[in-house]
C-alpha cells in the first residue's frame, strides 16, 4: 500500500510529466475560435474543423495551450477552384510587438493555377525571411500533412513528412532565433486580395463565396507551458516516449530530399533576392 506522502509525490510527478505531452487532437478539447464565430465549425465529434470566408469576415482558431518547442502536425484540404485573394494559415506565434512566429501560409490562386506555399520566421518581432514553394500535388482534392518541428537548434518545415526548409539557430552570428517565448498554434482563413495572388493583381471573386478550408488530425508533441510557470522547458520531465523533435535534424537522405524539392519547387528565396540585399545577404543565408 502506498503511503499518503508517497501518493502525493506520485501525483505531483505525474502532473509534471504531463507538461511535456503529445496530443492527437480533438478540436473541442484543444482549440478556441478567436474570430469569425459560426464560420468556424467543429464536426465529426471534434475530429474535423472547417473555416469559411465570406465578404463580411474570415475565421480562425488557436490552441488553448502554449508551447515552448515541439513538433506540430496538421492535415489541411485547401479551398478548391478559384481561391484567388484568400490566405489559409497554419502557424505558431507568441504575443506582443517583439513576438516570435513560424509561418505556413497558403496563397490562393485563379482556377487551374497552383497554390503558393509561403514560409517565414519571425524572432523578436523581426521577420523578412520568406521562402515560397509550389506544391507537387493538388492540395484541394485530399488532405495533406503540414508539419513544423521547432527545437533549440533549428526549425524544420515539412510537407507530407518531406522537408522543404530548415532555419538554423545562428545566434552565434548575431541572428535572433525564437527560443524564449512560448507560442500557440493559430489557423485561419482570410481575405488578402491586396497582395495574396500575383501581388494583388488578381482579386477575390466574391461570387464564389463562401470559401471553405478543412483541418483534421492535429497533433502537438511538445512542451506545454502551464499557466504561471516560467518560459523554460525541462525536457527531462517527459511523459511521452517519442521526443525525437527535441534534437531532430536532417540526415543525408533528408538533406538530399529537401534539396531535390527546393530545386524543383522553390519559387522565392530571400537569400537569393539581390534587390533586397544589394550590400550582401544576411549572415544566416549561407546554406539557406
């Protein structure tokens, strides 16, 4: 029989272990709608969430938990047909003017044209680290998995578990890296026809509204910041067997796969944009 003191200690240990957790999502339990009201709908017992956009408003949701590092997976099926002017998002963000952020944004298209996948990283309120890609499949006909791995060494962007981008921690070169501010997962669908499609030249066709996007199979495997705690994460307090994200990088096969995809599908890289950096590229651009 366990003594009361040992039982109390056991409960405390279990509680601490839950701070680093993997959650294979139920949207009822995991998220709150933060704008758009009834345009965000949770269906199938919490397994599916749809967002819609009309001329009055878009919609969006965010996680109840804040995370400091982790792996975050979401399956999306994007707006079909003429989605010009619309932006669908899946990203991490903290709060405040000096916020951190890690972005997947999906820029809509005229019918028959491919989506643009826009990625960016903000640290201490500064972004400007855009890379853009075309997808090698139609993202509107079936669900595909988009993932962000975020640890203290690097950020990895993946599509169907294929790496398309790595942003390394180059603080030794004076480059800010998001590592101290816990972030929530945000997802949204909104109108950005002033810039989203061909630089804003193609506007939203509201006769096609309402536009709709679907999310499912959200998985957050990371360090949850409990209310009132410090922003540090003790990775030894791990209640989950799979903590590969804590040191995840790319092996030779992964680097080769990423390089192959980037050669064929990357359409913009800030590290190759001489018009933005006539005096020389940012110090982190070597290898980007």
